[in-house]
C-alpha cells in the first residue's frame, strides 16, 4: 500500500475536508499521515489519524489575533507566516520514511510549495496532488472582483513566489514563475473538493484534474439540540443564522450591524460565535447566542437565512440545506464564492468593508422576499443530497494514480 501524506493549513474549513479524505484513504487500507498546525492536533487524533506538526500553535494564534487578517490588502502577507517559515516541514517528515516507500502528498494549495520541496528530497518516489477547495484556486471569475479587492492579488507573483523560489533554489529546483505553475509544475494531479454545479472546468484551469465534490459534515452525533435551542427553534418564525468564521476574532462590527438590522426587521436570530465578548452586550430575547452547534447541518435546515463570511464549507452546507445565503466577503476566495452564489440566484452579498445596518437590512429583506431565490435554494438542496462521499473522492484519487502506474493494481 502507498503512504498518503495529507497536508493542509488554515482554519477548520481548510482542515476538515482534507481530514475526511485522509480517513477514507486509511479505511481503504493505505497508511495515512496528517500534517497541519498543532492547533488542530486533538481534532486530528480524534479522527484516529497519525499526526505530524507543521509550525507551532503560537504561529497560528499570532495569525488569528492579527486584526489585519480579515482585510484583503493584508491577509495574504499575514497568512504566509503560517507556511513560509515551515517550507521544509514535509521534507523533514519524508526524510524519516523508508527509501522504498511510495509516497503520495495530497496538499492544500498553500502547501504545494512545501510539497514540491519535499519531492526534491526523494526524486522519483514522491507524487504531489493539489487539493482544490474552491474554484478560485485556479483564478477567479471576472464578476467576482470588487472595487475594494485588488484584482488577482491572491494569484500574483508577490509576496508568495519570491521566498518560495529562494527555498526551491536551495533544494536545487527550478524557478516557479507564476502561482498557476504550482498546479502544473509541482502537482501531478489536482483533486477537486468542490461540486461541478458550483464550478465547472474553465479554459484556464489545468487539465490534470481528479473529479470530486464538496465534502459535507456527516451526522456523527445526535441531532437533538439543547432544550434552550429546541425551544427557540420551535417558535412559528424561522430564525436568521449569523456566523462569520471560526477563525474570525475581529467580527464585532458585523454582529453589531446584524443585530440592528434584525431588530429593524423584527426578526429572530441565532448568533454563532466562540467568544461572546465579540457580540453586542445585552442581546434581546429574540437573539440566541451559541458558542458552537454539534449538528450545524440540522440547524441550517431550521433557519430562514444564513449570513456568513463566504467560507466554502459554510457555503456548501448551506446549499445542501436549501437555505438562502447573504455573504459578507472580505478576503481571498470569499469574493469569488459570493459572486457565484449571487450568479446562481441562491442569495446575495455585501462586501464586508461596506457592511452596515442599512444595507444589511435591505439585502436581507430582498432575499427573504425573493420567491426565485428561495425556490432555487430548495431545489438545489434536493438535487445535491447524496452526492459523492469522501470515500468516492479517495477512490477517484487511487484509481487515477493506478491508471498513471504510480500505484500498482493491487493497491
């Protein structure tokens, strides 16, 4: 059997999908090791996966606590501090493995440079697969760009490529001239971890794609809610659900605007936020605070609307639940994700930097009153249930590697 090394970096939405593929590969009989920041070590161990640390918890917390992280002008520079200092981590792990072992690295796009350097240490015996969580990995749709967003900044040569090429030169590797070359020069294949309905292959995408699907949260716990939550949900009107990202420690204004808009519309709401200090003080009885929800998919099905930052995991779960979405993008893939939701008439968006109580109320009201949006969401929710599972994605990966003769038929 091959040894799969699954490596990712980011927030929970970046970790969970890769972990589910890793679990599926392990269940198929392959040795599997998971590499990410030790902030997620306990979660990975709960999944019964072997863990190897990338960086330190302090590095991760410094990123989360930086108030410039949720600003499109600065986030990439800040996020780079998670993986650039650890460019040789995957190589260090591989150096400990037996020389005759077949190694497959499934890497988050931000760790493809790290995977490429690891590959240089074991030429001929390491295959790299990029994991694409969203379509904008390969470049954003033109309509996704906003005046507040520097066009194509996420895919520019700086500040990513310069330090990466410096490390590649030390490893005796050729220069990577553009971000897109990560998916063609380093990755032998790219596994799509999103649905075709959300993003069909575009002309500028690489051809070395492995078909996939959004990876949803499967019910592993009871969907019985707390007595307080169940009582709140039993009211005649469905609440509006607001959450702005597990890694967002700077969303005070978002919740303040949400509260004012919801009060103006005489709606009920649920605010999900790990730190109650980020919420307005003295929430009215019409707003319930949850630190966390054990069964987020089940909760979504009982809400009238979800307001969120545009994270791909939240977007996918909301689509499966058939719930309209109001997205407040501020960085990275969020812009493109929001543009696609609006294009498909599954909701709308307000740029995070321009969010206020007035436009929040207006857009929220438009979505709730739109028969087209609500019907489109309900129809899509029915269509996409029961799609390809993590096991199916893992099987596609193994079959692709087998056809390429990287793995033997017996694997």
